[in-house]
C-alpha cells in the first residue's frame, strides 16, 4: 500500500510538525515501506495462533499484606521542617 506525499503532509500538519520537502520525500518512502510490510504480514494465516497479551510469560510476585504498625505522631513530625498543632506546616499556595 503506497502512501502519497499529500497524506504525509496532512498527518504532519495534524501533528504540528514542520517538515522540509526532503523530509516529506523521505518519510513518504519510509511510511510506504512500513505499510507494504504490514500488508505482507496481513497475508499470513494466523487462525491457528492463539492471541497473547505479552510476548514473555510474566508473573507478578506479590507478598501477602501485613498490617502496618502506625507511627506515633511525635516520631512522624520529628524531622518535619515545621510543625504546628500536631500537623505538618506547609507554605500557603493559594492567594
């Protein structure tokens, strides 16, 4: 499947890409080659191939949840640059 220069120019405009005439020529050739390859792949019989979600068999390793020991308020605030009334004091960001 060939792609023409006007289509590449249109896609570049949609993507807000400025392209020189040489770049348009090069991308037109490259995109045509890619589409030709995809067309070849579409001709393959994949009816016996089972779909997969990933090329590698991955398995997440999870640890069982454990109840967390709460940190005492004084310990949580001991390294705070500034604390007030048992809370972290942060700079005001709303004017």
